[in-house]
C-alpha cells in the first residue's frame, strides 16, 4: 500500500518563485558575459609580453621593415632590425633601440644598443621636476623592455635625455630625425607584440 502524500511539501510556491528568478538571472548572466569573451585566460605558463602573431611579423617585415637595416643571425635564428636614422656609427657616442625578431618562438624583443660605448650605461633625464638618473646593465629581454618603457615615458614627456661619459654628460636623441626614429621603433614594437 502506498503512503498518502502530505500536503506540507518542501517546494512551496514562494520557493518555486525564488528558483525561477535565480534560474532566469543565471541564464541571463551567462548570455550577457558570453558577449565579452574575447580574451581568454593564459594557462600556458609562457610569458605573453613578447609574443607576436604571424600577421604582425609579416606586416613588419614587408612594410615597416624598409625603414630598417636588416641583419640575419643564422646562428641564433633571429633577425635584427636597426633603424636607418642610427646608421651613421662614426665616433659619436649614442644609444639606439633595435628590434629583434625570433620567428622560431614567434617573439619580438626590443633592446638598447650603445653606439661607441659599452655597458653599463647611465642615463639622466632632465625635466621640470628635476633630474632622475638610471643605470642600465646589459640584461635579458625583460630588463631591456623595462629600460625602454622608462625611456618611452621620458620621450613622450619631452624630457631631455643625457648619456654619461667619462668627462660628463652628453645629450642624446636631440635631432628631430632621431626622436621620430625612436618613436617609430617603439610604435613598431608595440604593433608587433599586440
């Protein structure tokens, strides 16, 4: 024999309304957030700061690369790009930025390259806020990226940049050609790694 059903059930009309509202809100949130799912979590364990896409590499090599002197390093499997504005490597001390493409790893790097000087280098930034000095050692790709971000902020802030030599300080990147070249290098690097 079956037992009679009790009238005081667990699912009251109020509880059914709450479940319906919760269910509808949950479905609405899932649908809403599915429209904003362009970027996914990086679970690869790899540093994405230097990652370049094949299309960005091809565009740079075929279009923007004409502004650079290209050096192919077969031993390392990399290509080095030096802006032609810094092509005159006479006896003047200076500092250049170079782009390095590593197609084997689909990565791009930006490096500081002392011209007619050696590491470590000391840079002084003159601004309306005073003087700031930075000492740069020849480091890895992350160090050079950090150095370039410091210098990029100085360039965008129109600060005067000086390089330390034995006798004192010499201004660098003073001509409009050099400033435009530095801005172009930074922009090209940004486009390669975005």
